[in-house]
C-alpha cells in the first residue's frame, strides 16, 4: 500500500462507509479491517457479490484512492481486489 497524504478524518469516513455497507450486507465474520483500517480483508464470496454493486464500487474506489487496500485471504491465498 502506498501512503497518500490525506487527512485522517477523510480516511476514517471512507472506512466507516465501507464498514456500514458491509454490516448491512454480510455477517461480521466475513470481513475485517486491519492495519488501523488501511487494509480490508473480505471473503471471496462477499467480494464477488460486492463487485457487482455500483455503490460498492464507488465506496471501494474512494477507499483505495485514499491509500486503503482490499484483500481476499481465503484458503491462505491473497487476492488483491
């Protein structure tokens, strides 16, 4: 992950928006934020479903533009989203 110089509150708003979306769609066991929120781990089934939703795509794009990363750790393999 490359560091982007943005206000902390801006990144936290993006994290909160992703968390709210995920909490409304999935069980909390299917995702987690790590590294102070800069990495989102999301199971492959949930990630596949999310990628089909334009609202998710906008949220993810904002998060990633602020330096966040989305990964899929299923089966001990990391897939960069």
